[in-house]
C-alpha cells in the first residue's frame, strides 16, 4: 500500500559498518528531501559510539520536527534495515524513544520493498533496489557501487582517515536515497491501483506532541531525582536505575512493532503468517449478549498459532485493538469472536493479528516504588541496593571479603547456614548442570521455615516454581517439618503436582496469607508494598530480569538468587541500554564465569557428568572449578566390540552451502546413533543398561534442522533445540551444528557459537557427547575478541577429543 505523495516526503537510507567493535556502527544516515523548492541531500554522521548517540538524538528531533511541519508526509526506505536500526538505536542510546514510537503510531515509515514484493513480478534476477533501478534510472557510476563496497571503504577510512573515502561513501548513499525517491515515483505511476489513497496510521496532532513531550519530561525529572543516588552509590547505579525504568516498555516494543508492521501489510500477505488468522468473513449477523457483540466467522485454509482464550488484535485498524477469541474450530475453519458494545459492532470482514503484550503496569509501578525507596535511602531497599552495587553479602559471622562457606566446610550445610544468617542482603548460589540447585534450595527453605520464617519463591515460569515447591514439600516431609505451601497461578494446569502444595488463582486467597512458603511470578509479588516475607528465593535467576527482581524486592528483606548464568540466558525481546537487559544473576556475577567465593556460593560437584565430559565443561565454561563425584566418575559406555564410547568428541561432516538444514549432518547423526545402540551403559548406581533410542538426545540450533532430523530418526529419539532440553539429561547427546561455514551463519556468530548454548547441549549427556560439524566452521572469520573466544570453544572441544 502506498500513501498519497506529499511535498514533505523524505527518502531515507543508512550505511552501517558491521565490523565496528561491540555490535557495529550505523555511521551515515542520508535523507533526500525537497527544501525551499529544490531537492537536497541531508546527511548525519557518527564515527564512534558517543557520536552515534548524538546522531540518533539529532535525527529523531529532525524527523519529528519535519513531520509536524508536514502532517501528511512519510519516510520512504527500502527493506527493513532502516526501521530496525532506528528501533535499536533509540533503545540502545536512551534517546528519541518516544518520538520513534509516535512516528510508528502515525505509520510514517513506508517500506517500498513490501510494495514491490506484494505487487510486482520483475524480469530482473532479484528484488534488491539495485536490480530494480533498470526500470527507472540510469546506470550508476559511483566509485562505491554496493553496500558491501561501502563497508570495505569505511573500514579503509577508519585505517587511513582519508576524506575522499567519506566523500565517495556520501555520494553512494545520496544515490541510494535518490533511487528510493525515483522508485516511489515509478511505483505510483506504474503499479499503484486506481482509486483513493489509503489512510495511514494515527492522526498526527497536538495531543501526539504532548504525549512525546510528557514522556521526555518524565525521563528528565527522573534523571534529576537520581542525582543523589549517583553521588552516594555511583553514577553507574544511577544510570542503571534510569535505564531500568523503561525496561518493560522496551521489552514490549518488538511485539507492538510486529503488530504495526502487519497493520501496514496487505491482507493477502498474512495468509502464511502463523501468528495471524487471515481472511475472516462473517457467517451471519452479530448476536448481542448484555454488553458485548458475538459473531461467527469462516476463514480460508491456513495454519495458525492463535488459540482460544487469547485476545488477538484486529485488522483493519489504525491502532492495535484486542478482541476475544472464544471459539476456534480448525477442521470446520470457523471462529467465534466477542467484543464490547462500547467498541462498536463487529465488521463483516477482518484479519486477526498477534495479541498485545501482557499488561505489565503492576510490575512497572512496583519498580518505580523501589526506585523511589532507593532515592530516599530507605533501609527497606537494602537488599536490592546490595544487588545493584554488587556489594559483599552481609552474613552473620562472615567478614566482607572472606569466603561465605569456609574451605573444608561441608558445602550444603554451609550454604543452608549462610542463607539463614543473611542480614537484609542478597546472596547468589550458582549451580552448574547436575550440581543439585533444587536440593540445596529446598533444604535452605525448610531450614528457614523451621525457625519461623516465611519464604517467597519465584522464577521465570510457573513450572520452575512448582518444581522447587515440590522439592520443598518432599524435604519438609523427610524432616518432619510442618510447612504450609501455596502456589499462585492463573491456570491450574501450570502448577506443580505435589499434594502438599495448595494451588490458588486469586491474588488475595487466604491460603497465601496463611502459608509459610508462597510460590508466584513477579506479577504477584510486585503487588506487595512491604516485606511480608523474610526471604525471596528466585530459582533460575539467570533467566529472571534484573528489572523483575527489582519489582519483587519489596516483598522480602533478603534475596537469594539461585541459578547459573552460564546456561541458557533469559529470553529478551527488546534492545536495552547498558546493563539493564541483563538477568539478575548475570548482573551480579559480572565478567566472572563463576561467582567468587566471597560474593556467593558455587556448587562445584556435578552428579551427572562422566570424567571426560566434566573435564571439558569445567575447563571451557567454569574456570576449572567444576568436578564430579565418584559415582558419576564410575559411569561407562562400551560398544559390543569393546570400544570405549565415553567422552566428548567432535565428529566431522563435510558439506558446503548449508545454512539452517544439512542433510549430510542428518545422515551423520543417524550413523552416530547406530554406533551407540546396543552399547552397555553402567550408570552412577552401578546398574547396567543396553542403550536404546530413548537414551539419546539430539540437539540442533535451527527448527528446520530439527524437523529434518525428526523425519529421519526413530520416533523414540528426542530431538529439539537446546531450549527444549534445559533441565533434562540422557546417557548420550548428539549435537548437529548444521551450518557449513562462517559465510552461511544465519543468526550470527554469537548465536551459533554461544558458550551458554554449547554448555547446555553438551552437558545434557551423562557419559557421551558428540558434536557433528563441518570442519570449515572452525575457520569462521571473527571481528572481535569475544567472537574469537566463542569460536575457540569448539576448537577446544576438538583438541580435547583428540587427546
């Protein structure tokens, strides 16, 4: 869809350098525009991170001012790069966020690639803007001719600082902007259907400007109030608190952007979108039921992830608006929708889009309250201040800087005692795979209850909370301790399954007030104004955001963070500045891979890993601090011919041009499984087993490879991405890296070579792990020291397996 041309229209293009340290640099933003009756090129430059922040501020200020002067103007670009970069830059640099949101609400950005892809069949070989220029402009004669050449040229400028290189890049960007304008004109004259132009987005006006100004004023006021915090606790803490104040809004933005993007698409484009349901047509009139309308619709054959109970957004609409999905029959291809009468009648035709994010106002309000306590130096905020400042934990009989559990002390006993002796502080407990985090946590919680204290339990999911509560119930039963346990859930099916745990769905349920131990997510604990509990124990704290811990911190005097930041990180959707996007445990441990002995407790003994596996994981991930117990060491895996199959190995599989699916690795995985079937496995209890398909886990990084593996392997073999298997184990784990080489990596070095993901994948195995990979993958080019370290992990594994 194309809006009506306007003399204020802007034509926009970015040049970026992906090799600039720490995530690349968007160094040139160019705009072709009509200025005082003549066409002119406006360019914004940045050559370092500080200049990039200033560029972002100046550019958003320019765009907002220009759009106020031209209420019907739009910003044209080609493909998603420009809008994605602006979204990231405004969040990353904490500037222009409100203005960017408003530009998107008004749907000012127009992606001409979508117009081309939806309305043209071109005779050219591709659909890049360079390919399409054959239809509407003369051949280029710039020195810099392609996006790749501009990257090479800019890297050369960084080395030589020759101004003529920047001039050539500027000319190239200017031509790109002009090309975008000429393409728009050609599409209007040759492709756009006859008839009126569509109305785009929210109506601009004074209220929109007031909203942007109000957000900016609110941010400025918070900065002022945080000045004393910076003076007392450090500027880094004040900056972090400011960044955290917008965490949930930033986290919600990708979901809203996805909705706005779909609102801008043609209905037909949504048919293959699993997040949507396209082409709904009413089967009859709407039925009025009290204060709502209800109506049945049919839809074309398609797959969808939408389910009953969700509140999808509706298209057409200028703003995201939810509707209740009360029935869905995929076989009959019918849905029933319900909407309040106050929102008007249900239309005859519509599309369903993804729902809006979960309402997080209660969590944001709790965070704001906690921030005000920190500003006021309120002693009730002592524990969260210790977390933000990374202070030594205050524990009775333990001096700052001294190991929390003395060397030689029995670890579980020492950990339980330390948790009971906390004085309004925070304590980290890091447990690598198989080291008994749940066991230690349950013992500590029961010990607290025995001494008359109340404990709040939270985590990243109801299931994780239920698992720990089950451990507490079993431990209390073993010790003969009376322990009343309640779990707050929205859906009872999400709760744990121990009969001693009372499951409630009401935040005000009397069982919660009466319980010694209460399990719930941050949405429940954010409701507490004062410390109703003595300790807040957060399981899987490596996947719980620092922001959510802040929101929950008012509920208890002490905070215990249990987890492992070296396993899967928290799933983050938004772009967050500084350290505000880290999990609580990631933030507290900082640059260390293992928590220092004077800052927390490291559980060093795994009961899962065979000697060879433990040696690799300890060296590669845990700074040499991980060991295994005697029973794990005694495990063995021997083939029928007597070959020792235990240990971690790299297995080569040669292929080229493979990105997210590798048939060669599917074949190799099948062969590796065949080689272990029938092998004799001796477990940690000395019991002998014959390895079958159910004893093998197969991990792949991409869903496409997972699907290919599932199709080729026995149905008893468990296959999935690593996210599916955290917390699980099997005698044998086989990992398919899938991608042929560095040129084919679809989601970047940081994803494919993630140390956390490799750690979780390999450590699913009790006795044997095999990593199937193309040898060329070890030659992946890197641009930073961090990337070099990531690739080195597999080099280390190859070396380890050859010993």
